[in-house]
């Protein structure tokens, strides 16, 4: 009997992505698995039930498919009600929000669910094809520039017209991770003059290779896992002094400095916004963590001193077709570590699986979740 993989419809408000696209479903079926998809699960991403059935999947009218699955694939964390429906001993793969309350994880432990958190996929070379944080961040970086262009009252490129020449917009990208680099490339494609800042001096070469100017404040703050370490108070002061000049000269500022599970660093205080040009725009991709700008309000557009500050949330969901496609490929590559011929195997000696597992075989594997769970019961 083949392994059964189920894909429920996402129920988070505003979520348009789906965990599995027909193309990847077809590949998994060819490899010997059975695919079940909840009706209309892919509708908002541009995939119909007929697309899935044509790929060989079966359509289930409700979330009863959770209880018949060996593996469940999701984008967002399941609710406790949905978790109760999972078959004991099954595998759950998706975003799990491992920094949230621990009750859900106690439930997963009790049901002996092997819960793999896509947020915890280690940033090592072998896991790059499974790194959904990066694949989704690239989409967010791209879309942030389109959002900024829509909100700005200026052209991005230089234009020569019969009425005169229009100078290109100046764009400053704060944070040169995956999202930031994609934002730089997109802004350059639109013809803007682009500067970029990151506390990790090692990214200077990448920034410049995309045609942007690197704002160097002579602080090296490389941390672990591809993220920056926290700056000292002295370093923060130096950062503020230099950045203030560049922010004031920019028509658009795109903030991308986010840390999974932690509050986003505050980089643009109110007094810095007060010195910006009238009509300038800030798009803060770090809004879900509180924002890099002090004035950011998650999910809202704020007007302050003639400056527009927009804090979008769940940006990849606004490009649901390609976001779903990339996410599904991440899952497919991860499943290659688990599906072994006709069986499902969780190899705890594999660093990728060990680092990303939260619960397995009735145990809490993730140390941080285990500590919070113990603290909540004391």
C-alpha cells in the first residue's frame, strides 16, 4: 500500500498559497505515493481541483483527509482542532511557528506526531533546496519594490520627455539578505538608483554585483546561521548617525531586517522619518516582527509628516502562484529525505531532519520548545 500525503486547504485569513501544486503532486504520484487534496485548496493560487485530478490526485470535500494521511503538508500551522484530527504517528510538515505557545506541541507529542518545522531548516549548503524561508523571502523582496512603486508619487527610472528630464528615484534597501538582494535587483530593473545597507560587511560584494552602492559604516556584525548579531549600543549610535543621512536623501526605503522568532531591530526612529522628503515611502517587510521603523503598524499604511509607512504582512501570499510553486518544491526536496522506497523514515542522524523536528515518537526534539513546555508546567 502506498504512502498517503494529504494537503488541507489553508484557513488563515488572507492566505492564498497552497502547500502542493499539481506539478509536484504528479512527481510524488509517479514515485508511488497517493495524494489527497482538499477541495478548492489551490483555488487562490490559480490551481483548480481539475488540475489536481489531472495530475492523479484525489479531491476530498473537507478536512477529513487529515485523519487518513501518513504525511500532511501545510503552509501555515494547523489549529488545535485540526491537530486533533491527525492520525497518531503521522508526519506533519509545514510552518509550525516554533516560538508560539506550547500547548499545540504538547498535543503533537501526545499523538506521537513527527512535526517538521520549515522555519527550522538549517541554513547549510545541503539544505538550500529545502529552505522555504529563503524562497519565500525572495518573493517578498520582489513584491516590496512593486508596492513601493505603487505608493510613491515618483517614477523609478530616469525619463526624458518633451517637458524635460525626470531624475530617477533614490531607493535605499536596509538588510541585504535574500529579500533585500531581490529588492535591490528589482529596483535596479525598474531603473532606480539603489543603495543598500547591512551590518554584515560580507554582503558588500553581493550588493555591488547587483549594481547598487553599499553603505559601509565599518561595523562587522556577522552572526550565526546567516543572520547578523545584535549591535552594541555604541555600534547602534554609529549606525543611526550614518544611516540618517542616507534615509533623508531617499525617495523610497525598503526595510528587510527580520529575525525569525524575535522582534525586528528598530533601525529607523521617528526623528529619522521627520527628516525624510515629503512624498517619501517606507515599505517595512519586518512588520510582522514589529518593524524596522518605529512608526510601522503591521498590516497598515501610516502617513507621518508627509511620509508613507507601509507594513505589509504575509507578502509571499500576494504572489500565490509562484510562491506556492517554490514552496512545494522545497517540500518535495525535503520529502526526498523521508520517503525511502515504500516506507517513511525519520533519520535523526540527518542534521536537516534533526534540526527541523519539533516532536517525534512521543518526544519533544526541539530543545527550546522543551524548555518552554517545562517552564509552563512548573
